[in-house]
C-alpha cells in the first residue's frame, strides 16, 4: 500500500450491519472533529455519534471531547434522526453525568 492514499478516517461497522461494541481510534476521531458532517450517509453519521456515546460510557473518551465534536459538527446537520439522537438524548446526559457538578449547576441556574 506504499504510495496509496489512506482514508482520512475509518468507520467500523459501516451501515450498522454488525453487532458489538466498537471504538473509534484517535486518528479517526481527529478527522471526525472537522469532517464528520461531510459524510453523506446520515445513518453513518448517527452511528458514529452513538459509538462516541458508548465510548464515553466505557471511559474511552471524555464528555468534553464529545461535546466539542457535537458543537463543531452539528452546526450544519439537517437530518432529524441524527439531531434527535444527539441533541435530545446524548447531550443532556453528557452534561448531567460527565461534566463536573459545578459546571452543570452553572448551566442550570
């Protein structure tokens, strides 16, 4: 594969056909921080966010890092299923359970 261009990121379990716990490697996470919204398939985008949610529960990524990805990548998201999964479900749980208590109290004052 010498001389071949490598993909900017890897999406394990593309189109959600497998069953298991999957992790996103640090190289792919770095790419998704700026390019997740460029993935055309909305199911893939949603699945990537849900993998970050699982990684957070397993303490493989910080809540702050997931929120940064959400903040930068949801600005142009138009798919209702992705927005519902992330904005209605993931973000409130991250804020409540994975951020320091004083930060949570300040945002809910």
